[in-house]
């Protein structure tokens, strides 16, 4: 796999230094039964989270349309290994801290250095995977509601056999329908600044976390 940046190459060296036997673990962790639930259904257009809009305004290079044809990627054992290790590496590298505590704002998206909120984790994972040769159109920022009906953000990897999620709350790479979350919206594969709805129901809650609604 071609490494697109020095950062990606450096990360690759760090990750493979940890273990040579994670390919089987990653593949078995991410495997799931085939069927109509393998892919999250799209129900029209949606609005991007306000934090993402502000992030793009400050970092336009991170949100440009690449012109590449959107496609689901074939997840070879090597790619599963990279996805699993990037997820594990970032989860261990970044300490969980709320935007309010870190930036003094309730919603602030940024590429983290050593601490951050859920959206910061996924931004760094997306950056690393792009550096390792993964197409941007297959790495989609996604907003969900968790088991407490609170807003949460994670990264979806659009693969040929299903949609898989990279979550800062777990190192396992699960298919979206095994995550236990209610999926609200995510980036469009055609244009990262446009978003699509993953539900036909409006969440009955108030307030915002990672662009998703949550109850008080």
C-alpha cells in the first residue's frame, strides 16, 4: 500500500512495531454476517454539525472534495490490520477530555495532540488512514445517539461487505448495526461538506453534543 505522507509512514512504523500478529485479530473483530443490515440506509439530505462547519472554516484543506469517485473499499487482511491499529493507537494516544474543559466551549472540533473529545479522535483517525492510502470518500464522519440518548461522533469505514465504525470508546472495530448506537447522519461520500440522514425520525431531545441532540 502506498504511503501518502511522512506522517503516515511514521505511524505505520510505530504501529507495526507493536505486534506482527494483529491481522487475524482485526479481521475476526470486524467480521459480520452479510445481509441488508450491513449497510446503513440513507434517507435524504441532512445538515452538518455546527462544530464540523466551524472546523472546515478554520481548516478548509481538511474538507475539500477530492474529485475521486466514491467507492467502497475492499478490506484485505492488511487493511484490516491498519484500521484496527489506527483505532487502537489513537484511542491510547488521546486522553478523553470534553470540549468545555479543553477549549472553554461546548462544541469545538480540532485535530488533537494529546487530549480531545469524540470528534477529535475521529478526525485524527481519518487523517492517519488517509495518510496510509485509504480514500477519503470511504472514511465518513458519523453522528449517532448512544445508549443514554446522548450525541456521539465516530468514523465510518465504508467497505464492500458493510459499514464499520471506529469508536474512541472501544478498540474493537464493529459493523455499524452491532455498535448499539442509533445512527443519525454522516458525511456524503460524494462531498465531505454535504451530509445525509441515516434516520427518518427526529430525535426527541434537546441540546447538542458533536452535532447530535441529547437530553438534558
